C-alpha cells in the first residue's frame, strides 16, 4: 500500500529542496579556507599541565592581541572549574611560518583527567581542526577538535585501541559533513546523476578514487599547497556543473566523477599527514559521512529536482566555482 502525498505537501517539499540547492550553490565563493589545521600538546608535570600550541601564521586571527584570543579559546577544566593559568605567552616563528604559544595550568593536586574546551573554529575559521596530543612524559593520546566537537575529556593514560578507532573515525565522519568544498561537490554530483544507476556509478567512482588517493598520498607524504587544493576543489565543482549544462547527454559520467575524486582525495591525504591519523580508521568514518550526505542529496535530487531546477542549480555552481577559483588565485 502506497502512502498518498498531498499536492500541497509535494509542492512545499520541492520549494524547500530548491531553496536549499540555491542557497548552498550561491554561498560557494564565500567558503574561505577549507583546510585549516593547528597542533597542540598537553603534558602533565606534577600538579601542572603544560600546553603548547603551533598554528600556521595564515590561520591566526587578524587582531592586535592574538595571544589573548587564542589562549582564551583554549580552556582546561577540572570538573566545572578552570585550571589556574599561571603563565601564557606567544610569539611568531617566521622561519617556520608558525605562531607558537605556551601556557601552564596549575591544579591543587596532579589531575587524573581534565576536560578541555577548544573554541579555535570560533576565532579562526569554521573549518579549523585542532589536533591535541596529550599524555605523561610522552604524547600518547590524540584528540581532534572541530566546530562540531569542542569539548573532550583528556585522561593521562595510554589510549585503548577502541578509543583510537572511535577518535579517528569520528574525526573522519565529522570532517566529511563539515567540509564546504566536499559538500558542494557532492551537491554537484547529485545533480549530475540523471538516474539511480548513474548516480550510484558516479558516487562509487568518486568515493573509490578519493579513498585510493588519500591512502597512497598519505603513504608517500604527498601534501600539495593548501591554495592549490582549494583552487582545484573549486574547479571540480565548476567542471561538473559545466558538464551538466553543456554535455547533458554525455555518457560514462562516472569517469569524470572518479577523476574529480582524486583531487578531493588529496585533501584527506594532506589532513592525514598533518594530523598523523591512520587511514584505516579515519577513512571509514569519512566515507560513512559522505555516503550519508550522498544518500540524502540523491534522494532529494531524484524525487524533487526537475530539469529546469537542475540547470539553474548548475549555473549557480558553475559561476560560484569559477568565482571561488578566482579568489583563491588572486589571494
């Protein structure tokens, strides 16, 4: 027995789908940095916790008091009470292109566990990822903070295998669902799928190529400049939009999707190398997040998006992709 869908509800769903499509496509040039990573260490020394931050100068807030902003966005809590910060200083290392900060947090007795709140995405860019390594003597535990995961408990014991898997696969899942360049390409990919079969082939080709390049690139230490990656990501969106517009009857579109997957795989390879995460843990989480996004986008596209809306969306994605590419080139 099929459920009846009222005409009014169907039209409303179509309008919502179109509004979401146009809003996402039109916002493309304003996405800014899409790969922003900093590193930190939190080591125990008796009653003190020693924190060190290493952030690329290009990601540091444009403010006269950058040290106050960054150290204020990183809090160490014992229960509900912040640890006493007895010192904190920052300086530029122009030779390495880094902004370096150190701080000491003092507690009445050696803490067995603390809560860390990291709000760097709020003071840098929303896509910022902070990789924190912690432990006693040597850095043995790794925590990945982003816009969706701003607080975590830090225990000064070696992590179990399950904790490592959960941390790194969770980071991959969140990264897939918070990367603007990736989500916009997945939107273009959904528009490119003219049928369930073609959509599945395009999605499979993209995911396979992306995973392969991420693994191989991570193994050989491939890390192209971030500006190149952002420009390439913008062109992948523009290219697929152009194919939708100018080659509407093109066959074997899954090959184009696979080719575009190689560029997005470089993002993951660069992030894996920088954060020193295992592809065996990170990629399953990332692919699961992408699969979820593709399933939602594909179902909406095949059910509610007609040919005219498809063309209008492709035009917006083409203009936005080329505009974003131009911004990355001139900046």
